[in-house]
């Protein structure tokens, strides 16, 4: 049995790195008493993986951990046992059981959504320029890939971008962008493109990932529901 565990990475632990998060989850899994599977060999480890690792400094609402279990366990029992041992900042919200042959979630991931909170005088200028920014047919930006830096058109990678809320010195943007190996648009690249277009810079930026999605029949579907 595979257990897809949906959990949050709260603002208070947004600077927790991937290795620390892995250790925390492994420790919680062992303490939970669930029948977790271990790898073979001289140094056995918990068989688990994240659908997508969050960058340091970014929090998230619907992160997903994929864990292999040695036998079937009811989803509600898995959820209760994990929340008993997880800290509140990493609280789990849902468990979905899956067959061992289910494809890796990382390979099914196509899009991600974010809340981007801009603060300071430049926030309003960026928000005001959003409509004109989206009217562009091409937006060139530098994207880092495994082979180095590359100039790419990020406009096709933007599926949704809007101003959700604004005050005098703050603007909240909602974004949904491509998130796959051949076409990933990271929030910092999007923010940089917005700032260059607006000719303004936010004094502070806070990014929160709100969802991970696959695509079914051309529509974005929460990854855990695929």
C-alpha cells in the first residue's frame, strides 16, 4: 500500500530545509507505529518521497508525502496516527491510499499555485501593471536549468495571475504556473519579470504555495486526486 499524506508547511517553519524536513517526517513515521517499509541493503531507510520539494523560505498548504507501507491501513487511522506525532506546523490534513503500482506523483505534477504577497511602495505599481503584463504574447526571462541558465519565454507557463487583495502598501497576487521538468516557472522568476515590467520593486516578498496539480482532460486537478 502507498500512503499519500497531505500536510502543511506553516510560515513558522518556512526556512526548514529539505534534509531537515525529510528527517522530521522519517522520525514521525517511525513514532506513528504505522507499518512503514524500508529499503534493502546495508543502510535501510524509510521508503518515502515528496511530490515536490519546497524551496527554503516558502511555506505550503497542500504538500504531499508518498510513503510505502507493508500492509493496508485505513486512511483515517493513518491520518490520526501521523497527527499524533507531527508538530502543529506540519499538521496533516488528508490521507489517500494508493496501489503500489501507482505512478510517481512527481512525474504527474504539471502545475503549482501560489499566493505572492508584495509589500512596500512598489507593490501597487506591480499590481497596476498586471493587466498590461498579461496582454504580452511573450515574456522573456532567465530560467535556471540543470544545464545552466537559459533565456526562455515564460508567458505560456502562466495559467492564472490576478490581484486578489490590495491595500496602500501591500498587494496579494494569486498565481498558477507550469511546474514540470521541461517547463517550470519558479515564483522568483515570475516576480522578477513583474518587477522589470512595472519598473518597480517590492520592499518585501512572501511566497506561499497553495496547491499542486496534475492535468486531466485539459483541466488542472489537485495532484492527490489523480
